[in-house]
C-alpha cells in the first residue's frame, strides 16, 4: 500500500509540474493568418490576424520605440490606393519602468486591418511584410519579418479565403518541430492523467470486479485473454472517439479561437472549479442509470461484443471520477491544434486501459494490489486542489479583457492559500466528509507534505515581485509592488563607481552601443574574440536588444551587484550582440544564413542569426561563456534574478577556462 501511495503522490506532483513547464528553445509564439473582404465599389479590407501563445505579448504599432512596435510595409503598386492607415484591435496599455514609457501590447490575439481601393478593371496582388517583436515575463525575441501576399484582388472579385504568408523552409520546420513537441508533451500529460485517474475511488475498486468477470465468463484462458485485449482496446477506442468527435464538431478555427475570448475562458475556469468541487466531495457527476444498465445488459452476453460493452460500462460507471480528467484534457486541447483532443484522449485512455488489461491477462498479479481504502479519497482531494490552482489561468483573459484589475499578487495569494490548505489536509488537520481519520503520517505522505510546503515557501516572494518563473504562465505580468525593482534601483545608485574594465582597442559601433554600469567591451564578435586572445581572458557573449526589457531588468538587478561587476570587469571580455539593431552593415560584413539561406544585411539580423545557428536559441537575454575557439565553458544562462547564481555562473566559467 505504501508503495502505491508513494507512486500516486509522485504522479500527482509530476502532473502538476509538467503542466507548468515550458518546452523548446526556438520559440514561435506568434502565428499569423491573412484574409481579405470585398467591401464593394472596388474597395477591400485586408485582415491580418495574430494568434499569440500564452504568456507571450505582441507589441502594438503605437509605441515610441522601433522596434518593438509592429510595423507594416506594403509594396508600391500604382493600381492600389491605401485608404487611411493600418487599424488595430484594442491593446493593453501599461507603464514600463525599465524604459520609463507607456507601452501597448496584445495578449492572446491581435487583429490589424487596412482598407484599399483597386483601380477600375484591375486585378492585382498586394504584397508586403510585417516586422514584429514579442516578449514574455522572462525573455524577448528579436524582431521577426514575415512576408504576405493577397492574390487576385480587384475587378469585382471577392476574396475571403486566407492568404498564406511567404515563409522560408527553416521557419516552417521550426513551427512543425514546435507543434510536434507540444503534442508529445500534451500526450504525456494526458497519459499521466490516465494513470492517476485509475487511482480514484470509483475506478480502482472496479479492477478486481473486471478481472473476475473475464475469468468467470470465458470458457478457457485463450478466450479470457482475447476478451481482455478487446476490452482494453475498446476503452481506448471509446475515449479516442470522444476526442475525434470534438475535433470534427468544432473544427480548427473554432478550436483556436476559443483560447482568445473572455467568455470561453470564463466558462473553462468555472468548469475547473466544478471539477474541483466534485473531487472535494460536494457532488458527483452521474450519468442516467438507464444508459449504464443498458450497457451492462449487453456486457452480460459475453464474447467480443460483451467485452466491448463491459468497457463501455466501465467508462459510464467511472464517469463521476473521470469527468474532471476528460473535461480538463478537452479544455486544454481546445487551446491547441485540431488534433490535440484526439491525442489527449488517446493518451488518457491508453494509461486508463493498461492496468485493467494487464491484470485481466495476468490475474495472479491481482493479489499484489493494495486494498481499497481511505487513501483513494485522499488522492481525489489532492487532485481537487491542483485542478483548482491550474484552472485559475483561465481567468487571465477575462481579467485583461474586462479590466477587472486583478493583480499578479492576487493570483499568487490564491495559490499560496490553496497549497497551504493542501499541506494541512495531507497532515490530517483538514478533513472532508468522505475522508478517513489520519492516525499517523506515512513516509510517502510526509514527503508530499514537505514538497507542498516547500512550494508554498517558493511562492511567497512572488508577493513582493519575485518572477516565479515556474508558474509565470499562470500569472498576470503586472505587479503592483516590485521590491526587486526597488532594490535594483538602490543598488544601481550605490555601485555607480566605474569598474576597471580592460580592452585592447576602441570598439566598433561604440557610437551606437554601450554597456551598463561603466563596463567596457565589444559589440563585434570578431573584434572581441581577438582582444580576448590577446588578454588571455574568457569571453561572455551577451545576446540582448535595445527593446529587451528583461535585459534591462537583469542589468539593473544582477549586473549592478558589486561581486558581479567585479567579475565582469576583471575576469571577462564582454561581447554584447544586439539582435534588434537596424544599422546597415558594410557589404563585406554581410552573411548568408545557414538557417534560412537569406542574406543578413543589418547588425541585428546578423547577430540574431548567429545566436540561432550557434546555440539553437532565439530569446534574450542569453549569456554564453566561451573560450578562444568559441567552445562553451559552462551551460548558458538566461533570465534569472539570482545574483548568487550569476556569480557562480561566472566563477565556474573562469575555472573551466583556466583548466583548458
């Protein structure tokens, strides 16, 4: 029993941790689609729709800085008259303390429109490009260019179909890889949900009943094993059919659009709250008894047909416990691709069917299972706390859309309360109506208590502005009080003394770039590498941007520390590579990208391409410590406000360099 409880708790925590983790390092958080609308009288409306992954933001056109403002460029065409400017949907406006300006951005979705008029009897293609930049709470991406083309407009032709943007092969491959990774992670989450679902009070006790049914209703072992296989496959088919049905009924457009509307997100939150209340024991989801009885009657016929209806009976009877899992999977799938519902339900059903099938095939294993008991309800209640916490993320959209003003601290406070209550529940200090008395704490339960309260302690600094990277996707970006920011400002004032940086010659581009806190370094890779060899020092590559607010946060709060400044100025040659700078390069400095095959003609595009090609990363800030041959000394570091961690990062890099 203890081993099973331990596995149950581990699976429960794993499910929660996987749900809040990120994937991949080549980010493609903004997906564009294009369409046009015939307004009559040879006038058309060009529609540009951006779907934005959580928790990323796409910047508005209405920002003083270029970049990160979204910029539309159209090719000149004498047959096309542009009416007015590009209009945009409503954006969010906040004050950015790092740049000390008001900025506007979009979350979840942005729609841009441009009206045009086509010359009489003309049929034209309208071409152009969009330059845009996106950030989340921890990193920014360099400006990205995509091309578009609206074909065969004019001459009274209506064109409501989506126009596919011109995309290079590298981008298409990256999008495909990202989608594949997302599906695999979602499949794994659904698989874990299936295993945990088996360990609920209305599912687990059915295992011995099922095994007994197959053993008693079969004439021989071969028939029993055949029926068991059909039984397991039937469970998978039934659940997967539900996923396929959702995909077919709603279609790809509806599945993608629900993630951006406040009404659907509010409904999703209420569903998660209802699921949690069910797991707490407030009520049970019960299907009509006639449906269950009819299925059970068909199961009594035996054979392959009986095995199928036995599987259907299990699905129906266990609905009160599996509904939150199935509902949660379908809700999460609704914010992804069209095949996600089918993938999620297949993963859930595979794990759900596996224990029943294996025990039906090998009934002797049944004696090794622990008996049902109060621990099953404990698993159910713990899942209720986790489901309620995860469901809060759906409030982010209505919070922004309706201007509720719920701050980041509000959400953090709820998480602290929920997981504190969960910890006390595991200690036996809180008891629900269906719970057994907790006379003592088992070792696995103690470990889960420790993990729960450790997570609570981790959350507490979030009340004063700590980034809480592990759950940043579940929180608003706005913070009403940022102690980290205040401390960073004070540190900056105290440590204003110029550090003693050593460089070899005047840096190229020092008229347009500079390092913070009086540090000196280079802005050209080759020049910086040459100096590092001459001084026999390791190199720190600093991938950054003019408009990278998280880069400035790092420099304010981490680089300003005296210990960090000392190491940066004395131990390293800094090469700062700006990925968003638009300064034209001399033709001799142009490079042809090995990633997308395009010629990079500006400083920013050259540096951004170098980062992606060399390190398969496209987010900033990003810090890499290398030797004179360009080899990494230690694992690179991204946005992290731990000063001690950054000091350790620099010390380990220096120590590794001295060994070589």
